[in-house]
């Protein structure tokens, strides 16, 4: 018996009526980057269905090098998949990356020097990296992260980037940066 046992029962329910989705272009032509926080599940807050949008999640929903690498690869893959689709021209946009930061983020504690020092000792991560990952105010961090992705040389030119803030208190997502291309 493990903690996942009750979820295996839910999975059994799910599998009973499941229809597989073929590998192809995400139905919403969106890629979501957001926090791993269990209160910020994009499938639930945005009503995503299977096949709608790939999701990249990390602490804070930050645009790290690892995120940029994943977006670059998915952009390449989407280009390959699109190339075989009827009605798709070579210059048509591939998809939009929606970066979502949120209020009450657990990374916010890292803004406190004492907490950060303890976290560095416990995890072995550099204090500077922990400080850089903190989302104390999502309205402050979302802009630089959108910029960072747009400025990345490896970002395919047919991918646009938008920025949003999710409010844990209200359940509302607000667009702070409209989609634009590099
Ligand atoms: Zn968070």
C-alpha cells in the first residue's frame, strides 16, 4: 500500500472512458510555463483537456535555461509536425508560450536572507540561484521572465510569448504582457 493507491483507483475510472490522443499539434497552440504549486494546476484553472497544451512546471514558473531548452525543442518538434499539415504555410506561427506566475508563491520565502541561507545549506544550491528564483511579487517577476524567453537566441522565431499573473485568492488569471514575437 502506497500513498498513490487511491489515485490508482481514480486512474482506473479515467481509463474506462479514455480515448487516446495522437501526437500532433497541441489543440490550443499554446505551451504553458508555470509553478509546480499544487494550487496552480493549469488543467484545472484553465480547463485544459488532453491534447490541448504542453505544460512545463518548476518552482515559481521561472524561465530558467532548462525551460528555454525545452521550449526550443518543442518549437522544433512543432515545426516538424506542422510541416506535414495541410493549410500550414512555412511562415505561419507555431504556438504561444504563456508564462504564468502566481501570488502566495512558496519561492517567496527565499527573499528572506536567513531562510535563503538555510535553504542553501539544506539543498546544496547556491544562495544567488535561490535568490534569483524567488517570486515575492508575481507582477515584478513576470516581465523579466517574458523578456528572458523573448531574448533567447534559441527561441524559434515563429513562437510568441505572453505573461500572466494568477491570483490564488480569487482564482483569476490576468494578462500582464500580451503575446509578442522575438
Ligand atoms: Zn509557486
